[in-house]
């Protein structure tokens, strides 16, 4: 699942990005309101974490414009403003939840899971292809009904393959989706993908992710 963080304090933004990526989420960041609105309109996000006190365009304006454009992506406001009137203003503008700084990261994760559990306009909270079922909220995977244990990175890679089942994916695409900017010298994709392919093949009794010579990798689906 893909999350947008709109936060102008780089230290907080980097902390959130690191923590959410470790939990297996794909994460983008914006550091002002105009960029946040641009990214939210240009991409499909499953959730947005939004600071109120953003430069160029404040958080209330961002969430209002999203709702006016019929974008129903779940929004969690994350801010130092703790007055009741600020919370009411945020919720009335269209936010789904409101968390005051300082906050516990575990509580933020629980609120994210709670919102995602309700389902989002971007799609269902469960994906399936080639006998694989991925529960995006509970972060569980089964192959032909058998549960398999995956690391957070393996989970993110598999989610990407299931969303693109039957289409070849380049190594660079996988890297950018899971880790961010592509590093052509890193073998991190190969290491995690090798473990994932092994686990899937063991559970299915046959290879599910195959190499496409000269292109990359593909999750096979039945004709």
C-alpha cells in the first residue's frame, strides 16, 4: 500500500518514512502544501498523513481541495495544534482522523490500519492472483490457502507483483516501488526477490515468479 506524507519538518518526515517503509509501506513525501496536492492528484494513494502547518498551502486547504475534487483517500492529520477547535476544523474539512504531536508511532500505525480496514476508493483491501491472496490490512499472505511468512520488504514486493500480475516488471521498477530512488549498483532487490521466489515456489509446488530474459520478472497467471 502507498502512503503520502505531507510534513515540512524534515526530521519528522524522515522518521515517518523510515518507520513506514520498515513496516512494508511504499512512501512518498511532500514538504509543502502545493507539492502535497500535486502528488495526491497525480498518484493513487491508499492514505495521506497531513501536517496542518505546511508552507505555500496549509493542510486544511489541501484536504478541502481534495474533497472538493471528490477524492476520498483517507487522511490523517498530524499536527502540534491540540485545541478542540483545530480538531473540529480538520475533521469538518474532510479529514478522517486527527493525531496530535508528539505521538507514539505504534498509535499512528494502529490508526493507519483502522482506516485501511474500512476499505479505500483506490481498491479492495485484499488482492489475489495466481493462487496468491494478499491481505493489505492484516499484512498476511496465503498461497493456495496456505499461509506463508514474509518479511515487510518481501510483502511489499509481492504486493507489487500481484497488482501487476501477468505483466513483466523491471528490476528498477521493483526497487523504486519498495525502496525509493533506484540504485543500479545495489543487489538488494535480487536478495529479497530470491527469498520471496523460494517461499512462493515451496508453497505452490512450482515457480510463480519467473525471469523474463532481457526485461525482468513476471508473476505467472493461468491463460
